[in-house]
């Protein structure tokens, strides 16, 4: 691509991605901003003060809930997905198609349906309104995504290195930790990031199973949004984006040239 | 069947290390899918069929489904949801093809563009819906800019772009969010295979359109199809965006499902669940239909 | 066999997470008899108070004032659970009742009134009666119809009053010099100014009360709906209400094709100049919004000459609450003169007190009288001389459902 057209392409991408954020940042610092002013008429920190002091405890709690749920979901998903991904990526076996279909279903069926179905039984099992319940529901769709990522990773993985290590006398555990893990680490980061982001942005299934007790950030944001207090909604929105964005920055290192293909 | 997310990966599959080891490796994953997902779905069907011991609902019946399907608003809501999901998918896919080609032709040095392009993936739908509301509302940023430029005199002159009958705000939100998703799926494929074949095409003096139609498109088609299906499934079953940016009436099916589910009238709950099941069935039918069409097209040589 | 071991494994896994989840006392211990014993039992409890979360002033009052106070005074940790609509919580309790979860419930206190209270009461979802056991009840005037009756439903000690509010119309003096002073004049004004008025879609609380004002307007007499009335008369008045609102729709904002979904969305439209009026089921909200810079300084409020609807809002304790003692102590603190005075401060919230200042010691009475008012809040005398009662919940629900059918869907 020529330099000029690259600039053009880049600026379109930048503007499209950036404008929504710009509107959020402006609103979060607007003290007074009435139509038809194109720019806030008075700036201030009311919204940020509100979410750090008045609602500070709630926002911190919500961040805590969101982080715990998303991180645990991602960790469990990866731990389960590595052996499954390896089995699917490395070997041909009877019933592989069926497994593939089974794993595809949770990706296409909306979590709404599953959460509504599980709700009553989770209450009876004491799982409703607990981290366990919410993580359980999130796993149903986070896990298949993680498996598909690692499936792709293991499809390109050459196990000959493991054989070499083994022939040099390395134990099974050492082979796993020193040979396999470093090679698939970028894939694991992508899978974990997927699962984390999917869980992080989940609203309705969290609300149904978490029942207002596991108030994650989206649940809180929805409750505060009802207020239509635009500066506050904008500030909470920015808080909501930040951790996921940081996660992307961090994993960008691990990812190298790999992209986030497949994240939604 | 190739998994939708591993298209382009050339599997180095081999004969297994024995059934037991494989089963053990797959067991936890299948347990989660079968028990939590399958169980939830099955329990949903059971409840939608009116079976709810301990709540005076001990009989199996299709009454809840019948009530949902015979509601005069159902068809309206169904068509609206179908239209929003369909339009979002088609527009996002349509923009993603040139975007992926553009990104693929960028040199490795343009990592900043790549990074920016990935950012929407980390943004929850809820947040972008709020931002879209700020920008497109009748007195939003765009309307203020138009007023400043003297094109309109008051917010009432500004076209209704959110909470509108055509779901424009909803579709724009989805398009913004899903373009990077589809594009990066296509990019993964283009990186793997595209270059050499295009060089061959060039040496054979194929023009740009021919190269696109007969080389690029067949290469990206499976990934495009898979990504589009996932986007369609998501947008058909998602709640937040239409709830915030949709019209008061008619509402999309997921909003309807949740409204019924959370109704304080107990009898409305099974109807909510039944609506949820209908959504799931529609999505599954769309996936199966896509598979059938793809197979048919492949047989007739329309696609690779 | 295999299937069994799978499910056992998953249940074990889930049980492991359950341990990591926030723990909570799982049993509902019977609350002790004397108030001192209740206070002693409440010590160290965590009270989860669920309420509508879309009201920044109420959020600020609860989190910034009540929570630290009950912590310092009673060693109670108060956590606010903000929700879009308290009906979500009521719905959740209905499901819990159905699932047989009779104790260890997560919700300890709810901010509630009207139809949600009625639903709770009729379905046995409330703990109590407890209101009469709170020492600060002595300041409440239980003779007042709007206190002993919540939207026509006898309170029966199942909820404790927290505050009172009245509908006011909100307008900007810079835009509308002479606002229409009666409901009839407002209807005329809307038709003369197409697109400049909107109301939130019922069942939104505020949209719903607008419909009830129209109902009172077309039905003429307000008092006849408080006692027994003929169902046919209700049907007739309701149909007339839908007809008036249906005729009005083309003159509303966006020709009535869509409605704001919440009062604050309506406030946004009003602040942005898309519509010329807002209204609030809260007499001091406009002042609060001026202070927060959300409304211009020229905004004022007024009440209709024939009056506007007023009500009392309450707190209630769910049947399966885990921390009933703590919830009762919080409910009692909410009725204390200092908590009520703080709530009445326009800089904080500006809510009407639930207690009757006349019953207070002279010193407190003076402090209530000396309370400053916000720039747009009417005087108590002006408000109280223009109050209308809420109709029974039955009428309210009928109007909400009927509005959906006849006005929104045009059937």
C-alpha cells in the first residue's frame, strides 16, 4: 500500500474507532453542556467524583466482581481447553465432528436462553447469586471459544520436539512445562483474553444468575444508566473499557504479530 | 466439519494415542458443555413446556409456545429482529472484505493501525451503545454539529437515528463492533494463503476483479461465512443494544423474552423462556441452512 | 455411570467456587423481642438494601450519609444494591419463593411502594409486620391516608415509611413564559405545539403517573376512586383516558412513535431543548439538577391548579432476608429526625420527610422549618395545598396495561 493511501486508511480507522471514545471522554468531564453547544460549556469533575466517592464503593466492588468472574472463568476455560484443544488439533478420531458441533452450539445459542433455563435449578442448588453460578454460566460460551483457539494452535503444533526432549530423558511434566507450554503460550494468551473479554462484557446472563448480588460492572452500568445522567454514565463507561483495554495492551506483547482473530 | 474458528489452519492430525487418553483430555470440556449448556438448554425447554414441579405447573403442554407464537406482536418482533441481525451482518461483512484486504496489504510496520483496529473488540456492546447514543441522539453531537453548520434549526429537524423504527442506531453499533471481528478472521486466512495464489493470478494476467472473484473470494469464503454466522447469531440473540437503542414498540425478541421472564406475573415466565428457545431454534436453523447452502454451492462449483 | 461421574466432577468443581463466593449467614434467626435485643443482634450484620439506582441524589444520600452513620452508630455494614427497577428484585423473590428458598436470602431491605408492595403482600413475600416495632414510629402520623394506605393497599406494618414525594411540572422560564396551569390547558398547549412534549412510556413509574393525571382529568372526580366504585365506571373512564392519549400521540415528541423510556431520559430531552416540559415524581429533583448543571438556572416547577399526585414511599424486608435485625435497625434509623432532616436538604436530596415535624421536639421542628429550599422547589404550603391521592394499585395496573394495548399499539 502506498504511503498516502496508508495514511488515508489509517485515519479512517482511527476516526471511526476514536470518535465514540472522544464523546465519552468529553461527556465525562462536562459540567454543563446544553444543546446546541458543540463543546461543553463548563468542565468539571462531578461525574468522576461521583463514581470515586459517592458510588466509589459500588464501582470498586463491581470492578472486583468483574475481575474475579472474568479471570476465574478465563483460567478454568484455559485449563480445560488445553487438553481438549490438543486432542482436537493433533489427532483424528471417531466422533470428532460431533464434538465440533457440540462445541459450536454454545457459541451460537444466546446465553440468555441458557441462563433462563438454569436459573431455577441454580437457586435450588444454592448456586444462584454466587460467583460459582455466574462463572458456570459464563463458562458455557467462554470455554468453546478457548477450545477453538487452542484447537487452531495445536493444529499447527509440531510434537516432534516433545519426542526429542523425551528421548533425551525429560519426564512428562518437564516436557509439558519446558517444551509444550512455551510454544503454545501466545495461543494460551489469546484464548485467555477471549474468555476474559467475553465474560467481562456479559450483562444479561450475569444479571439473571447473579441476581443483583454479583454486581459486575455491566450490571452496575445498566442501573446507573437508568439515571440518564450522561456525565456519570460516560465516566462509568470509561472505567468499564479500561481494564479490558489494559488486558489487550498486555497481551499485545505476548501476541506479537498474532491478531485477536476470533474475539467478539 | 472444520471448526469455524480454525479455518485456514492446516491440521497435522494423526492417529490417536488411544481412546482412553483422548477421552480424558476431552472429558472436562464435554462435561461443561453437556451439563451446564446442554442442561440449561434442556431445563429451559422443560420449563417452556410448562413443567415446573412445586409451582403448580405439573403438566406438559405447548400452551406457552402457542401463546408466544400466536401473539399478534410476535411476527412483528421476529421480523424486526431478523432485519436488524441480517442488516448488521451484511453491512459488517461487506465492509470487512475491503478492510481485510487493506490490512493485509499493509506492511508489518503498521502495527499501530492493527492495534487500533483491534480496540473495538475489547469494548463491551453496552459502552459503544452509550457512545452511539451520545453521538446520534436527536440532540447528540452530530445534531449539534449540523445545527452549528446551519443545516438544521432544532433537534426536531434531525433524522431519528436512535429509538427509531429502522433500528439504525442498533445496526450502527453492531457494525462498529463486528467489523474488526470479521476482518481479523479474514485476515488470518489471507495471511496464510492469499499471497502466492495472487502472484500466480498476476502472472496469468488476471485483472483486479478477476483476481478478487476467482482467487481471494473463494479463499476467504469459509471464514467469511463462519464469522458472519457467528455475528448473525449474536445480534439475533443480544439484549443490551436493542434495549437501550430500540423503539418502545415493537421490541426485538430478546428484549421481549427478558421482559416476560422478569415480569412479576409468574405465568409470564415460561413464555419468556419459550421465546428464548424460539430465538435459539431460529439461530440453529440459520446455521443449518447456511451449511446446506454451502454444500449445494460447493457441489455446483460456485465456491471452492 | 460415566454420566454420573461427570456430573459429580462438575458439581465438585462448582462447590469449590461456591466456597470462594461471598459468604453469608444462611439461616434466618428469629428476631429477639425487645428493641435493645434487636439492636444487639444487628451488630456486625451486613444489610443489603436494594433500590432503584437511577437517582444520583438518593444514591448519594444512602452511600454517603446513611451507610457511614449506621456503621458508626450500630456497626452495621450497609450495601446499596442499585437496580434498574425494583420489580426485578420482586420478580427474583417470586422465583425464590417458588424454588423454596425460605431463608438466607440476599436482599435485606427494599425501597418499594405501590404495585410492587401489593405484589409482595399478596404473594407473602414480606417479613413482618415490623413497622410498629421501630421506636421512631412515634414521629410518623399513621392517621394520614397516604401513610396507612399505599396506593389503596393497607400497609399493615409490612413496610415502614421513608419519605414522600409529589409530582411537579418542570419548565424553563427562558422558553415558556406562561406554562399551562391545568391538565386541560396542558392538553391544549401540546396540540398547539406539536412535537414539544413527551412522557415516559408506562409502566415507567413517572410515565404511569402522567397517565393517572389524565385519568383524573377525564374522570372528573378524584375521591370516587378511593372507596368502592363500579367496575363499569372504571372501564368507561379508562377508555376515555386511552382515547384522549391516543388523540394526543401525533402531537407528541416524534409523533408518539417512540417514547422516552425513563424520566431521566425525558429530563435529557428537556435539557437538550427537544421538549419544553419535563415532570418529576419528585418536587426537588429540578433544583438538584440545576445544582448539578444538568438543567439551566432558569428552570422552575409548578403544580396544576387542580393538584398533582403525591405518595409515600417505604422500605420493606423480604420474607427470606438473612439480616432482618439489621434491616429493622436501618429502617428505624431512616425515620430518625437527623436522617429525615438530612434527606430533606435540597443539597442532598430534598425529599419530603416521612415523619410529621409537628410530632417532634421543638428544637427539631425549628430545624425542619429553617431548611433552605432549592432554587426551583415550591414551598411546602404551595405543594401541600395541591395534593391528590394515588388511586388503588388495581387501577394503576389496569391503566398501565391498557396504555400498552390501546395507546402504544393502537388497538
